[in-house]
């Protein structure tokens, strides 16, 4: 008779996010979905009087297939892998256009770069390392239920919400603990 698997021990939200990422739980859109999204966005932009370009299509494709938050620099690197002479301004303006059209969301987690993600990304929350800037996405049904209970108790109708947890990622926390344990440097004579 097989024994049932033991339930996992207590997990932090960051642990859950890391485990999900290791299992490949990034929200990567299938290729046909990306192609359909790019075609729909390109048609919408043309309808609004914007020019069409192969570079803009490449920016749209890379943005929609990334499956995670991207900075302008991160997206530029992805596009330049395909079209080496793509300019920063082209990528930036395309992202700004997507935000203005309601197709992308800007996320400022207090780092040096604004990050962008598709506006139709399923709801998720964020754990942000205030030391290295790593942004980890997570979903937690218990947390969502708690937020709903709190809103009901307050008589509050939730239209939307955003949860950002700031702290140190595992690597930065371990580095800080190591520095605290390390003996002070010896004075030279």
C-alpha cells in the first residue's frame, strides 16, 4: 500500500513563485495566439491612422510572447536579436502606444526601469526584492479570498486591486545574512 505524499511544509509567497517558475509556469502565449494578437493590434493601429512597419510587428510579437514583465531595454534586446538595427525610440514609442491604447500596463516597482506587461494578463500579484529589483509574480487563492472577506466586512465594492510585497529575495537575504556573520576585516599594520 502506497502512502500518500506528505503535504508541503509552510511556504512563503516567494517560495511559491519560485517553484512555479521552475515548473515553467510563465505565461507564454502560444504562437498562433501571439500572431493573432499582433495582427489585431496592427489592424487597430492602422485604423487609428498609424503606419505599419515590420519592426513594430517584431516589437509586438516579442512583447506578447515574453510571458513576463519587460523593460524597454529588455524588449529592445529581444527585438535586436531579430532585427539588429532596431532603435530604443521605436521600442519605447510602441510600448507607450500600447499603454495609450489600453493594451499594455506600466508597472513601476520603484526600480530604475518601468516594466510593461500585456493588459490582458490574468490577475496576479507581485513580490519585489528591494535590494536587487527582481520581480516575482504569484497567484494565491487564499489571499484573494481574504481580500474579498475584508472588502465585504468593510462594505467595500472592489473594482480592482494591486498587491505588491517588498522585501528581499532569497539570494539577497542569504547575502545579507552572510555579511552579518562574516568577521570584520583585520586592520593592516
